[in-house]
């Protein structure tokens, strides 16, 4: 699964930080997550972060974890903990697949720059001056150079 680079996430963070205070509220984060098909309740986010706002570094960490679907490995875990972690990973994978499908507008299994642009426009994160950025974002993570992203 592709990840966004720091510059992409910086632009998203700045769009979410509507009041310009350098923080994104959990409500703002939840708003964008809902629109891309990743469903957390506000209570889950509050439990996860234990604070009402995220600075850019915390936002980066969360996005990287969400997009990359990385999990921390623990030493000495028993079978029950491992089973719970596998279930959690499956759930996270499902959430990521749902988010991918939000961007895959025609359901063909690929995200084109046009589809990315359309979704970002719906989220209020794209305007006329940033159109070339969608092609650049696709190109940056297009590992097989076919011009599209797949899950």
C-alpha cells in the first residue's frame, strides 16, 4: 500500500488546521477519516491519543501507522495477545481497504490521478493550483510505473 510523503501530509494537515493554530482537533481528524471511509468513533480517537488535539508530528505518526498498516511487535506475547493482534491487523487492513475504495471511484482496483483529484476536491483539499500534485503523488508511489496505484 502506498504512503504519502511528508509534504503531502503537511498540506493535508494545513487544510485540516482551519484555525491555523498548528494543531488538528480530533473532531477535524475524525471528519477527514469518515470521508475516506476509515471509521473511528470520537471516543476511540480520544482513548488512542489521550488528548484533544494533535500537532504535526503526532499527525504524521498516526497517518504513517494508518496508511502503512504497521504494527509494533512485542516480545513475550502469549497466544491470546497474538490472536488479538492478528484480529486487530485484519480490522486495520479492512479499514485501509475501505479507504482505498473511497479513492477508487470506478471500482477497478486502481487509483488514478483523476480519482485522487476528485476525492481531494470533495474533501476541500484540492484546487486549480494543485492539480499537478495528484499526478506527482501517484508517480511518487507507483512502484511499477503504470501510472496508477493499486492496493
